[in-house]
C-alpha cells in the first residue's frame, strides 16, 4: 500500500487488476469523462496502455472501505509538459496526477475530494512536490469544482488540448501549491 487516509487506501497497480480496468474503461458512463464513449478499452488495450514501463509513472488502484473503486496515477512533469503547462524555468518539484472513480455507485459521495487531498498530501510529503497539477477538460465542471475544493486553482487554459469524442477540447491546467 502506498498510503491510506481513513477508509481510503491507494496501492500500486497489479497484474490482477486488468479486468477491473477493462470493466471501468468500457462503461459508457465512465468513458463520458475519461477517454470518450467512442473509445472503450478491451483487455489488450488495457495491457498496452497501463502495463508497460513508463519512466516515473506510478499507477494505482483506489480502494474505499475495502472495495476497489478506481484508478489513479502520478508522475513528475517532464520538460515537454512543463513547457506546455507554462512551467519552463520553474525549478520546483512538480507532479501531475490523474484519477477516476470507475465504480459509479461511489460518485457524488465526497470520495473524489478525499482522494485528491490524500494524493496531494502524499506527493507533498513523500515526493517533496512544491506543485501538483492536473489538466481536466474545461467542460468537466464537476471535476474542476472538486479540485477547487481541494485547493487547486485554474492557472492556464490549453485550447483544443485533448481529443475527446470526435473533437479537440480545451483543458485547464489546475495547480495546487504546497506552501509548507
């Protein structure tokens, strides 16, 4: 286990988790907010996307009250991401993170907020992150509200940044500053 906060546990992704990812990433309700409903994952795509060596990316399964409910990943921003996000020349330790709750029965219960706060706390303490960033699509107001409740602020609009359901969508760079 990487970390725990109350009923929330975050552990590293394991081979046995492949079918969970297929389940979540083939559900049209989940895909509306992640990858797009026109882009479901099968087992081969899950293996190719989540089970290859990618330098410095930590992939995780989210558990809540003993149930496996979602996926998260975190990674230090590379030079290309720093440039796109507006951090060229910034010497801070900056981590990016992405997450999804794949079990829709766990949506709208405040778990996302607990998760995001726990990830930020972990990255600040264990990885000495001075900043944590995400890039949600601008239309995903529910996610952005959650991030703002966790202390993130919109810092840069990325026009037509991410392909989703047949078109490029704007994304916001949202940033949490660790002022410890």
